[in-house]
């Protein structure tokens, strides 16, 4: 008996010491414990579990229904699957803060930038540029000069103008002035006759009109042109000579460039933007510098500057005034809705424990930053081999993904597995507008419905997140970032890029909640989400 006590004594003492240390240690932090209204908690210092695959699902704050469908379909299946439940971690990636500017009051629906219009100048013509009288006249060596602008509320340009030199000798130059649209994505209406016409976005206006006319790409044709010469110099207003042009309504979000081109051997009389007074009509027009313009500087005509001007009027003035008058009430309602949304997200996070709130304002333009923040969270909070990125409107077959991995599809470190777009043209306008990447085409990037990267790539992205520049979308940003390290790309067309259904697909994008539920119902019933033979 005494021998047994000698043997058991150290064991009992060790167990008691272990229990005492456990009671003194704080519990590990949960990934989704933070409230969306509060700053995210610091990343946990240790690795608590190891997973074969971490799945990050990019999700907008208000996409509750899509998240719930995922929880009841492929996410539920993975948690109940005996071979997957302990090997995969799925987290929804959501911005910790919503944009405090109502959508109606933003410059565009993809950012959080306030449409800063106040005291609009209505019912009169506005000269876009004026030149100080004490500025001496002078000619530059440049024969082509251009300036870009963006329309924030519909306007009509009535005249184009050019600086004409000394007024005592009349106009002695041969100069062409052209207006180009940034890209052929919008429509503008040609004013001058009957009833109504379509403008960008499918809206209609009731100004007198005759027909609908496309605004053409600068590489094809100018929207309109004014030619100045000694016998046909137009009308002089102060230091500029103006000629009327066909009147087009330039809709909200129209982006264009005015180009002055000398037909003489002599350069243009031009000014730097900083030495010119810009009249924005109370905020309906914004002149963009080379870094903000819809075309990179190397793709624009001539040097940036002003060699003339244009005259315009503001359209739909009554509607604009009404919109400005209702803005305070609209903001109050929006902030109240944001608080309610915060509470719903907090409750959703407590209930499901599958949300990571990243320290980002949740807008489309900030999605690349959301992804980088999630990479940082993943490295700080988990241990893993692979990371799968997808979106909340995508069908995912995790079992098929694991099957491919288990059969040696991916070999070695620095692996990127997806369906890659090659030589994808850069858009300069619209939702996918790219103002930061100067090349005409992106490096190879994987379609966003789903792709897999190895642990070392995620660690590299996380450690460099503070230095990596973000671009217009998370998928093209990933391609640009990966161009710096050259990972081994595994091309697989079963990561679908478009909304189609193929047997054996690993992912497919752009589904509604009901469509996702229907796909998964067929998958469970017949093993194929695309078709189900009668049984």
C-alpha cells in the first residue's frame, strides 16, 4: 500500500498543479467575439487549432440571407461531414463599420465619398475656367493640352472655348477643341427638338430633345468638336473665344477630357491648373488631375493643362434643390439604420460564431482591404495549410476541393490554384473603374468565385499588408500582388468565372439565396447540382 502511495503521489501533485494553472489562464479569444460597432480585438497571440483549409467568405454587411443559406447548405455539410468537420474553418469577412453617407448622397455607390454639392448655380450659364487678368499671355511649347473632369450632377455644355492671345489683333490661330468621353460605357442625349430620351443608367429626362446619341470612346470619335481659325473664331468673352456646340446632357458620373490641339507649328497658350479659377457650379463638376483621371497620363492626349474652357448649364435644378433640402433627414434615418444593422450583426456573430469583423468601412472599393485584413487575422489566429477565398453569392463544393487536394493536385509551397484570367483589359469607368494601375491589362488573376493559396503566400500577404497598394477589386489586386512573387499557378476551369452550372464544378458565382438553396438541394438529392434524373 505504501508503495502505491509513493507512485501515485507525484501524479496527483502534477494533476493539481495543471488544474491550478488552467484556472489562472484566461480563455482564448474567439474570432468573432468583437462587436461590429467596436474596434476589432487584437489578434490572439497563439495558434489554437490546425486546419487543412481556412475558407474566407467575403460578405457585405446586409447580406444576412446569403450567409444563412450558406450556413444551411455547404457550410452545414462540411460541419457534419466526418472527414471535413475538424479539417476546415469557415469565416465570413465583414467590415466592422458601415458607410455613414447614404447611398443617394455618395459620389458613386461603390465608395463612401460624400457628393459635396452646395449652393448650386442654377438657371444661368457658367464658365468652367477663368484666367486672372494679371496673368501674362504666353505660348507653351506644347501643341496638345488636355484637362479631365467628372460630372456629379447632369449638365449641358453649350460652348467650347480657347485662349486666343492679344485681343487688339484679333484671333490669329488655328486650334481644334474636342470633348471625349473616358470610355464607351455611358449614353448621353442630344438636345434640340421633341420630347424625351434615355440617359446613362436607363433614366429619362424631359428636356427638349430629338434623338439618342452614343458618347464614343476617345480612340474612336470625339463627342463634339469646335474648330477655331482667323475667319471663324466665334465670340470673345473676356480672354477666351467661344463657339457653340450641339447640346448634350452629360449625366451624373460622366467622365470626359477636353483636348486643345494647335494646327499651327506654334504651341498653345496654356496655363497650369493651379493658376486657373475653376467654377464648379456649387459642386456639380470636378476637375480631375492626372492621378485621378479616368485615363493614365501616358494614355491621354498632350500634357495636363488648360488652354481654353467651356460654358455649361446645370440641369434638373428643382430636383437637385429638393435632394439637398432632404439630405439632413436622410442622413439621420441612415445612421439609425446603421445602428440597427450593427445590433443585428452583433447578434448574428454571437449566435453563429463564424464572422470576422475587419477594421474597414464596408464598401465595394474597400474589399481588397477587407481581404488583406482577413489574411492578417488568419495568420494571427489559426494554423493552416491552405486558404480558400470565395464570395457569399457563390456555390462551393468543399468535398470536391478536399478530394482534389488529397489526390496531390497541389505540390510544394507558393501555390495558387484557380481559374485565371489572362490579359484582362483594365476598365477606366463604371463599377470596375481602375485609376491606380497604369497598364492597359492586368497581370494574371484568379476568378473571385473561388481560389486556393498556400500558407506561405498568406503569410507574405499578411506581413506586407501595410505596404501593399490596393486596386479597384480584390481579385485584380491579388493578381498584381502575386506578380511580385511569381507563385506556381494551377489552372482549373472548374472554378467557374461566370454564372453557369457544370457537373463537378468547384465553385460558381452570382447566385441569389434561393438559387443557392436549389443548387444544393439537387446536389444532396442526386449528387449533381445541375441536373437530377427522375428516380
